[in-house]
C-alpha cells in the first residue's frame, strides 16, 4: 500500500487538531475541578395537618426543639391531658395541635440547648401570651413565630443571633399586644426595628454599630441599647436608652477608638483605668485611673490595656486592648509593584507597610514568626502569610493573606503542541523538497517490488 505525501500531511494535521482538543479538555476539567451540585430540601408548613406525626428525626423540626417541646408538655400538662403518643414503629410523636388550648399561657423553652426553631410555626401556639427561648443556641429567626399572634412577651436573650430584622418576621407576632421583645446578650451586628410600633425592645449587650441600626419609626417605642458599639448616637429621643457604648469585654480595638457614657440607672459615672505590668510580678497589672466619664461624655484611647469600671453590681467591668492597625501588604515582581493577586505563576516579593516606628513579624505556613519587612515566594504551593506590626511593644491586628503559587503546567502543554507543530512542518517540507521520500512504498506493494 502506497501512502501518498498528501495523506501523510492530512494524518499529521489530524493528530495536531486532536492534540489541541485534548489539551483544551484537560485545561477545562482542571479549571472546573471545584464544581459540585448541592441539593437543599425545604419544608413548608402547609405540608402538615392535625394527623401528621412529627417524630424526633430532625426532618421537620430540629431534635433539640422536639425534645424541648416534649419536656415542656410533660412538665406542664394536666392529669386529664393525654401523654405524648407513640406510633406503630414505637416512636413518640407530636402533632400540630399538641399545644392548642394549653392550661398555661407561657411557653417556656429556655435553657434546652435549642439550636434551631425552624418550622416552630407549624404548631398551634395561639394559647400563649409569652414565649421564653432564652439561654439556647439559636442563630437565626425568620418566620418561626408567625402563629403567636397573642404574644405579649418574646424572650430570645442569651442566644447566638447575629442579626434581627422586623421586616423579615411575620407581623402577626408583633400585633397590638406586644409589650416586650428581649434580644439582649446575643451577637447581633445588624438590627432593624423600624416596623415595631409599641412596647419595649431590649437589645443590650450586642455588637450593633450606628450604621447598621434602624430604630422604630414610632417614637413611643422604648429601646434599650446599652453595651453596644454605637458612636455619636442621636440623643434627641428620651425613649432610646444608649447607656454605655463603644467596647465589649475582652475586645480588641484600633488606636483612637472611643467609648461614650450616656447614663445608666444606679451609675453616676464610669471610670477608665490604664493597665501596666507590675514590675515585681509580671503576671499582674497595675491599675491607674486616667479619666471619669459622666453622662454624655466620651473618651478616646491610645495604645495599651484598659479596664472600664461601673462600680455597680449590675454591670461587670470591661477589659479591652487597644492595638495598632493591621499592616498593609503589597506585591512586587522584579522590583516593581504589581496588582495583588491570590494566584501567582512566578516568584514574587511581599513587602509590609505600617506606622513609621513599626517593626514587623511574619510567618509562612507555620506558627513560627520571624522579624522582617518583606518575604519572597519562590516555590510552588499554597502559602498562608500572617503579618503583625509592633509599635512600642504593642502588637497589631493581623494581616493574613492566602496565595497559591501554581507551577505553570500550561507551558509544558505549549511545548508539546509546539513540538508537534514543528515536526509537522519539517515533515511537510521534507515531503515537498525530497521527492525520493514520496517514492517509498510500504506493505504488500513494497514486498511485491522486492520480489520483482
């Protein structure tokens, strides 16, 4: 069989195209290696009727909520009321009418390790005027209280809520009967109370800032806001009680942070102390009073450790640390600054910037810190760099960056493709300018010629 030069060229062009397609497929697969599909199941209250068996399996309500409701029912039902039922499989279950016409009007689920109250609204809880969910581990609340239209008191204090918005809740829970909503001692950063029209709202001891607080439109609503992080509050409404603002116990804050005192019952003034290490015992601090704050006075901190005293049994002292700001990290390549990138394909240098009299310590993928103003990244792999600046012995907040140094595997593929292309070109030239190659015969034809 004689293979024509034209056919050989076509074969190599085909090989080249297939190679390019395979390389493209490999690169695409590599870029999409983190792609994955997740499924999410949602439960709707309309799926359940009075005969639905709500067992302790975490599917409809969390196991912790189921157990809390069971304990409450057993501890507070009358002798005439039935015990919690058991189904044919031997599992106890609740129904949505379990608490209808209950003999007491306070639903007390406090201190039961509840982490979610999702789908609490499927139960008929209209008999209750107060619900106590304090001292649990609840992180979120949306429409779970929609069937509590007769509520006068809602207690969600001492949980792990990070936000609260009246707009996202069912307004039937906040009708004309509401007297008190207690959200104190949580981790709330964003707080929207705009639509609440009556009662007292307690959001003390959270992490609310001025720009993430929406107060009620109704000026008659009383709001308790002490022990948050609100700077320069508007004091025009006597129903908004700001108390103490600007610091949380054991908190760390940047230099020039301020605290403010706006009045608390039984507290004439707050006292601020500077803490220095005792020369005779380095494990102890010496307290030096630096300022007394009376109502509507503020204080701005320099670097150091401080204690804030209320001198009242109802309020604990607050210890805080005022630190330098985190240093800035810039990226350089061949001595010139480039845009900071978390993925690199060649060596770079990271330089650190901070206050004029600062020194820097850094670590790369370890807890071992070394002093220096910069670090070079010269080897492939994931790099986690943590940097602090130190001023007058006080350590700053950390700057932490994640950088992935990827060995440029694309270059290898390019070399392979280039090699194939060059080979194809040389082969074509050889066929075109060396006619004797085109006269070669292979297979049966070659054998036949030899026999002749």
